[in-house]
């Protein structure tokens, strides 16, 4: 049913575009970008930088709003954008169902919507959005788990702590799925804990887990917050175990340089912001339909290439 509704809405949107595009090309487009997180999450700085650079390049007005880790707030922001009759919306689809109604309402109103960073787990079949710019979480979850297994000789009977900010979120579920496939193949046990997005809380919860589970042989941080705090948590727990995971922050880069963090998956957040805005503009101006874009992650950042990445962390990477 979701897929049928999506197809009908797309047809309606195409018809709306055909009628309105001539006059719209002479105007400055107003695009609203709705984040799920709050403005303090370090990972999203390059996303915003990419979106702002695209907005400047194309001469559009970009309004960035934050849901502060709350789906109700995020939905309210999308509703406000619709009420304000913006030209387009880019948003994160953190949950498979919570945003469906409002995203479909935007599309029905002739407002194109693209997803970035996190998509519905069913893709276009699960949500009315036109396209997704982001990472394949299942593939990269498997990738980082295999790297940890191979580099550190993890084997049957070993135990891994997998930590993530929001375990129910699409990105967390899919990263865990990929990781679990690799660990299960090797007979390695694992446990997933949710920590939230606050760095101090995440560190405390990681320390508590390690103290309660001294048999833990490695950590895989399935989110930037979790890998960022992992080195300090391991030190505080008085342990010496390998760790790897996702995303890039200054602390993660430092951990790789020091040989504490094995590797991390870079999902190239600048591209997510830049192409979300760019594809919306290309649709509004020329009718070029947005397309899904895998923003990378199959090449890990480790000691062999960290120097090339370091100077771009926090701005582009």
C-alpha cells in the first residue's frame, strides 16, 4: 500500500511541476532541511557545511532546523515547512513509520522531499520521499566487523560490545544487522547497548558495561558518539581491548593516530548535505528527478590514510 501511495504522489508531483516550473525558475527557492539530532552533534557539521555550500552555489534560501532527537519535534518542523509553502524539504528518516504521513503530505502539496543520512529501511517502498543520499549501513556494518575480526584475531567464544546512540533507529538496526552477520559467522557473541547522544552519558554507560562484562574482547561503536568515547571508556575501565566503528570526529582521528582505534567507516556527510540540496534544486529548476546516492563508506579510514583525512575532519569529512 505504501508503494502504491508513493507512486500516485509522484505522478501528482510531476503534474504540479509541469504547471509551476516556469514561474518558479524566476524565483529564489526556499528549501528547509530538517535534522533529527540537535545542533551540538559534531557529526552533522559537515552535513550542514555541504548543504550551505550547495545553497550558496545555487542561490537558494536554506533554512536548517533541528528536531533535538525527538520525532514529534521533527514532525512539527516538517508540518511548519508545509504550512509555509516552502519549495522543497530535505530530512532524515530516523524511523520507518513516524514521518510517513507528513512526508507524503508534503509531496501531495507539490513540495518535493528527499532523505539524507538515514532512510526508511524499505527505501522508496516504505516512504514517499523521492530519493536518498547516504550510506549502505548493512554493507558497512559487515565491513567494519570483518576488519576487527581479521586484524585482531577475534574468534569463536570471544565477545564484542556494540554500542550505538539510538538502537531503534534505522541506521542502528541496519549497521547492527551487518555487524551481526560477520560476528555470527565467526561464532563471536555480542551485545548491543543504547547510550543516547550525550558524550558524557555514553562514556559512563560504556564504562559500566565493561566493568560488568570483563570478558569483552573488543568494541564496535555503531555511531560517532560511541566510537568517540570508546578510548576514554576503555582506559577508565582499566582494560586494553581493540575498537573500531563509524564516522569521523577529532577524537576518533586522534585515536587512529595513536593506534588505539583500528579503523572507522567514513560515510562522507558533506556529500549528504551538498547533494540533498543540489538534487532538489535540479528538480525545481529543470525537472531532473532526484536519484539515490550511496555516499561511500566502503573504504575505511585507518592508520594508512588518516593523515589525508585529518585536515578535513569537522568541515568536509
